């Protein structure tokens, strides 16, 4: 995978907590994602971008609870999806880091 320039050119790194910060209009979240109130806080933010997010989240969690998935991991993946969808529509926004590439040649940038 790391020897394939086409694959490397499509790789993007992101961070769900930073995505939530940006989706929340640069306001920090108040509660831990591991608490029920933190899950509710994140769902209320995501609802602005995905109208049926609560139903979809609950259905997915219920259907996959036997796999040991954590609610906060599902919520994080939805936030990453929302931001990735925004990259496609609005162009990639990223924080550039130093060094500009890692030892494999992958750009060191966090997209949001």
C-alpha cells in the first residue's frame, strides 16, 4: 500500500474530536464522549448535517452490539464521514504539520 503513489495520494488523516470542534462552529464540546450526555451532545451536533442520525446510530448500534462496538466509536466515525463529505463538496481543509511527509512519504496533514 505504501509503495503505491495512487493510494498514498488518496490517504487522509483526521481526528474526530477536532472534527466535532469544527462542526460545532469552533466551540469545544462540554462532555466526554464516553458519557451518555456526551453522546447526546455529539448527536445534536451531527443532526445539523445528517437529519436521521439518531435513528441510524441507534439502529446500527443495536444491530452490532454483539461485536463489541462502543457507542463513542460509532459517533466518531459519523463525524469523520460528515467532514469527509464536506471535503468533497468544499475542498479539503487541513492543518499542515512538520515534517511535511512521514517516513513513508505520506503527507502529514489533518483534514477536517
